[in-house]
């Protein structure tokens, strides 16, 4: 099989899907094509890929024309849509529920689209999403602290306070991987952290994990609304597997927040959990709605590619090794949950439901 690694096109996306170490392992038995300069942002030169056994090509078009299996980091952008054909297996983060245009384009291409974020393990966890959720969660805490600074548009509150002056109060919506990592950074900086989650069991786990250094609260509209007037910053860390994120904070609710409150929506990849969220870029990361500063960069880990690429390549590599040696119909069921489109069909029910498009069970059509 020929495996292609294109250079990412998303704004300030410096990650690459595989490190030279993992390319070398694949290149023993398969042809690996790497677009020139794809790894530079993560600190990997063209020569390191060539030494690993890869063939370097100059253009995105070369990668798609020659490769069958495309290994990426982020979803294809519109300029890539015409290059994707039925012959392709695209292995990347898709977050289909956030974009009908992407969903329809991939369906119409006939390609097999395998989304990192919906592959499960035998326990129902999301092994390929977890490391990037860790990175994004930690970055969310850092961004909340940075954008609270007055020159960045915030209210001018030091996240950890100082002697005699209280720290910032930060609400974290969601106690999963993103929320836990955000809370860890915020607690480490001395913030007063409230974590909301719908699971009482998870709230007890978080209280124990943080040794009582956070306030864990059941996520209800009443509880959240009661604490909004006290918040200096808020982080959206809600995930529903494969589906659009629920809108926990409406536009009207922004009026309950103090002026210049910072909201960081890590759920932006799945449509965001604030009604006023729209995707931003590392180049222009923030905007203001009704006096509330929003940060909604849709590829947050792209800011720390040296760390993020290593973490992502480490977990995706075993799955790639399986893909190049195993027919799709013989993949185990948790892996098959990553197949979101196949031969012109949408095979993920959450994605189909997000846009009221026809859904086809993969078991009915997989050869």
C-alpha cells in the first residue's frame, strides 16, 4: 500500500501526522510519500523523512494522486476536496458534526473516512482523541490566564491572585479529559476552579483526584446560571462522541457574566458549547460578543507541535499498522466505529443526525 502524508493546510497548523521514527517502521514494507516541508513545523526536516525511507514529493496533488491511504492531522479543507477520490482511505481528525459541507463533500467523494475522534477501545474510551484532549485542555488553562490580561482584552485579573487579593474564579464545563487537564493547569496556577459535570460519579472522582482543591458541581442550568455572575473565565470542555456539542451557554446568558469575562471553547471542533461560538484561528484567536471575550481556535494543539505531533503519532501508528495489513471488514468493532463514511454512505449515526442526512449501518454495506 502507498501511504501519503500531506502538509497540513489549516491556519498555523504545524503538526504532522507521523514522526520519522514511525515512517521508518511503515517504510519497511510499504511505500510512504511525504510532502516536502510537512514536518518542518514540528521540528522534522525533509532529510529525516528521506533517511527514514520516505519518498518526498513537492505538492499536495502529488500526495493524493499517488497514495491510497492518507494520514493527516486535521480535516481536509475545501481545496483538498477535489483531490479526494473513492480509492482513498483518509485517516485523520474529521469532527464531521461541525461541518455539513465537509460531511457532504466526503460522502460524495466515495472515500473511506476514518475519524480519529470516534475510534474506541474495548472499554469505550477514545484512545486517539485522548492525547490531543490532554494538550487542548492544558492549553485552555494557559489561554484563560493569558487572555485575562488587560492588553489581551480581559478584565486584568491575575489568574492566581497575590497575597491579600483573591485569585480568578474559573468555571470548567465538563469533567472529562479536556476539563480535567484544564483544571489541573488552573489549580497549579492558583485559580479558584469550579468543574461542572452531569455525572455524580465523575464529580466524586474529580474531588478525590484534586484532593479537594476544586469545587465539583452537578451540571444543571440552574447551577451554572447561579455561578456565571461570579466567573472571571469559563472553559467549555463538553464532548458527546461524534455528535454536536450541546449549547450550554446561550447568547442571553452572556449578560450574566461580568464584563470582559474570558470564555475558551475547546468544544469548537464539535460546534462549540456556547451559542456564540464560531471557529477562530491562531492568527486571529479572539472576538467579543456583548462584552465577553471569546477564544475558539479550532486546532489548539497546533500551537505546540513539538509535543502534540509526538503524542499523536505515538497513538495513531499502531492503528495505521493495522490498516495497512487488515481488510476493513476484519477490523475489530471498536476500530470500525471510526469509519464515518464509506462508498458514498454516512456510517456514523450521530453525524447523519446532526444534518438530517441518510444514515447507513456499516455492517450492511461493508464488503
